[in-house]
């Protein structure tokens, strides 16, 4: 399990690139380290921070959360970033990453302690996810942090007001970077205050509207997912795309990204149908929507007219054609050869069979999805078998899941990896003495973590290198691997 970055040969990024590449190699060689958490050597756990100044607007419970005693451990001073930088000098010469720096003189570890805040919903509606994300942040802390790195968790309670209160407590603790919060409304609630203090935010939201001017979104955005699967489908000969999308902010965003991606490959969008997500489990109402997408009534009418015409002809060819049409309900194909279904779970499994029912033949029309299809049980719906979707490469995630399960005796939610990669990114930048500013966060070569390569653009949006997977009866398989580097970096 590793975390790395590839930096162009400019300014202090040369040194950082070597450090991050070496850390990737070092962590890959560590294997599973979960059994060594409580007493093994490694990065310092959540240290005590000065309590925030008391004020009516800063409740006591918003202070940095204490780490449970079972996680307590300390790092011996001789096993720190200094040891890592010694290994960097020997590893940088043989770096497998093209364009990576060859020989770099390792700099001494930074002495000043950096406090990094992580804002998560540790109570409220999303507490289960928030606590799992804190667990993965802790894993990154143990894996990569030096003794000069302090991670301070704050509870947002899953609300904008709670996020604003948590951010104020973080500012009073003199943090230099904020990881999180999770929800877009919570990100919006802290953005202006963070900008006013010149503190960067690496949020876990998937809402692109909150990004920019020092706010970076770590979440899985629709753009990269849609562009990846559309480009792959077009390369396989598909050129006419349709979409059945929920009528909400996410659905509108996916439709916009589909139009953008299709135009980029010189294909066409032939049909766009929205529906109210509230009817997703209402078979009768959903049937009417899918029927419209499939143009079922017009195609059924065409079949009836054709039958009437054939019945007026008394010849063997017409009789054989009538016989062939027995059992058919429509005539002619739909006007698309790929349909994008940007939903997942039971919602997806209720839509897919209706498409087949209304004569959208999955043997002729390829079903496409986004990362919401990233579900090991998706192949239990036969209509979806053969469908393609874009997501991060599965191997690193599977290793990560095993480590998490070994440590916490439960499977991590899919979004939990975001907190690991964000914390790892912060730990490595702090460990190399790099400023936590826009220049360092937007390095063109990007970073590599649990969810593959990623990089931030100056507009605050994340770009990811994704794989394309095909749904199978026994689970998905990779049909197009994720890239290992950005080609223009």
C-alpha cells in the first residue's frame, strides 16, 4: 500500500518527487501492517493540541477529539522522516517512474510541527461514514506521518452549522491545512473563513461548484468517470449515446459531462430522459419513464402496421416474415447504441430489467455506468452483465480493504479511501518540508494513492486516472487498466 507523487524538475518539487516515489516503494514493500498498529514503530498519532479559546460559539465537544486508548502509540525519534530520507537517496536512482528525478540529495526533515485538521461527520446522519474515514486517516498517519505531523479531528455533526463551528475550532488550533468536510453544504459553510485566513481546504465533496480559490475537491467527480467510459465505448465503435438520469444536481451534472465527453470524441447524444429519484422504486411510474426512453410505443406501432401490411400479401416470403415476427413486441432498434445509467445499488437494479423489458436489448445496446456501479453484487442483475463503468483500479482498493478489515473488523465504505489519500498527501508534503499552498497541491505530475493517480487543477477540481471495468456474473473484470501516470504531466 503506497502513496507517491511525480513532480516535474522545477524548484523544490525535484526533492519532493523523489521523496514521494520512495515512499511508494517503501510502503509497497511493507505489505499488511495492520497487526502492528498499537505497538509498531511509525508516525506519531493524534497529539495533544492546545485547547481552543473558550467562547460561546465554540462548544467544548468541538475541540480536537482524543484518540481512543487502543490506538495509542508513539514513534521513536530515530524512526522518523530522517530514516525515510536516507532510503530516498538509494531508491531515487532506480525509480520506475518515467521522468522521475534520478539522484537527489535528501534534505533534513522539517523541525516545525504542522497541525492538519480533518473535519468529518462523527455524529449525526453520516456518522458511520465519518468514523470510517477517521479510521482510514489514522491508517495513513501510521503509514506515513513523521513526528512533526499532527492530525486534529473535528466533528461537523453533518451540518453546515456544525462544519462552521468545527472550522473555527480548527483555526484557533493554528492548523495549516483542512481536510474535509464531506458534504458540499458544509464545504460552502467554511470556505470564506478558510480563504480569509489563507488556509487551503481539501474537501471530500463531489460538487464542483464548491471548488476554486483555495478549495480543492477530493471526491469522485462525474467528469473523469463519464469521459473515461465514453472514450472507451467510442473506441469500441459506439457513437450514439443516451442517458437516463435522476432529476437532481448530480443528474444534471452527469448529463452536462456526457454532452461534453461525446462532443470531444465527435459522437452524438440522441436521447436524454430525466426522472424524479423519488419514483426509483415505484415500478409502475418508472416503467413509464423507461418506456419513453426506449421509444416503445412508436416501435410497437411500427410492428403492428408492418404485420397488417404483410397479412394483405399472400406469398411465402410474407408468411415467413409474419412467422418470424411472432413473439416480437416492437420493430426496429432504438436510436442509440449505448445508454448511460448514472445510479447504483437497488436503484440501478430496478431500472436495468425494465430496459430489457421494453426491448432495449443489452446484446445490441451497451449499458454504461459511473463509479456508482462499483458494487461487487452488480452482476446478480443479468441485464447489467457486460456493462462497462469507470472507476479506480480494483487491486489497490482490495488490498486496502483487507488491511482495514484486519484492523477494524469491518469493511470500509467506498468513500473512506478519500480520507486515507488526503491524509497521506498532507503527511508527505509536511514530511518533505513543503509549503501547503496552491503551488504544491497543483503539481502537474499528480499523486498516487489507494484510488490510483490523481491531481488537482488550479480551479480546485480533481482529475483521476481511472480503469474501465466490465460487469460479470462472478464479479467485474478490468477491460482497460487505469493509467500509471498523466501523459501531459
